[in-house]
C-alpha cells in the first residue's frame, strides 16, 4: 500500500501494517539461525514452532522476486538522496514517541503473536536484559525495528514492502549466489552492467562495510537516522544495519569486502539476531511498568532527546 494511504486513513495504516508485518514474518521463516552458546533466554523453546505459515514459501518467493528486480544502484542512490535532501522536512520525535507511532503497525495476521509493536520490541529488549547483556544492547533490542517508520514519511517514497523489509545485500557489485533465491536477480538491470555485475564492482578488496551501499530498507534507514544522533557504540549500529544481512553474517558472503573492524561487528550481529527472531513467545511485558526503565535508557544514549527522522 502506498505510504500516502498510510497517512490519510488510520484503518489503511493498520492494513498496511498487517500486510507488511505478514511478509516480514514470512521472511523470518527462512532466516532461522543457530543459537549463540551464550544466549540463555531460548534454551527451553521448541524452535520448530516458530514461523508457521502454510504459504510462507510462496510469499517469500514473490517478495524476493520483486525486491531483487528493483533494488538497483540507481534506486538506492535515489532513496539516499531523498533521505538526505535538504528540502525534506524531517519529522522530529523522541524515541518513545517513535515507538508509539510504530504501534499503529500492529499485525493481526501474525501467527506467533497478537502483541503490539511496543510489546514485541520490549520482548526483544527484555530477553537481552535478562541475559545480562549491556545497557546499550538492551536499547538496541528496543529500537531495532523503528526504521519501519519510513512507511509514514511520504517524501521517502517507500513502496511498502520490497524497500522496507527483507534480507539486505550490497548493490554495485555482483549479487552473490548465497543471497536467498539468487536466480530472481536475472531481471535486475544491474546484472547487465559490466561494472555492477563484476565481483568487486564499485568497491575494492578490504574497503570495509561502512563504505558499501546495502539495499535500502528499514535497517539501512534507521542506521542512517541514529548514527549521528546517538551515543550508541559501533556494535549497536552494526546490529541495526546488518541484522538482515544474512548472506554475510550467516552464509559467509562478501568477506572480501571486510576490513578489520568488520570482524568484530560480525560477532556482535550474530549475538544479537536470536533476540530479534525468537523472543515473541516470551511473557507479555507490561508497557507501563517497563516504560520508566527504558525512558532512562533512551535518555542515556540519545542525549538530545529529540530525533530527526
């Protein structure tokens, strides 16, 4: 659904959220990863009970076919230009206000939970907190999906699904075969470009992932929003930017682009992902009871209070 419709009608916004989250959860179905030995919260869970969609395979294939055809260098440059444009009026909200706004994207079709977005984000954060992980990582769990707010901002011209959710990957170089459903890139015009289709494309060996353009979506958007507006460490920024970069952190692709820093970031992302994927079956958190704790946490790492989105 077009983002303009999201803004014009509350019911339309809810419908858009249902469709988007349904696709996002179906994508999670193919993104199960092995658990880090230090993760404790999920030790007694039956992982086979997550992501139960009878038609998940069809949804995922259709989604990735469209995403892989349309995530081009040209589109990514245009998306970043829209984001960074001096003429764009950037909405200003606190992080908690942003969480409350995201709450309009409740997904009533999710088979794993009927919880609101706030409750899901708190589940992720609380699982991290119970495992004794650092405060900055707890906050990362709380905010990691806030990039979906891009659906509300018409000047970003989001398409609703393929440029909001899904696995991420570099553009500007050859699409690695370890990206999910790699044959669906055939219709992407960049595969016919002699530079963009070469192994390194517009990059150089060891250039570092900070210098690589990843496919535009809610992870990349949120990373660009907060990297200069928070005091979160590099590990937190990596968790946000790369947690959907499955070809890299799970399949081992694009290692040739990594610099020394990226190896530490890889460990951070791999440690974070279980808390994102498998916290939904935890006990329902009390928003009002937990809000004061997380408001203090937000203030600690967002000293300016107001964030320009």
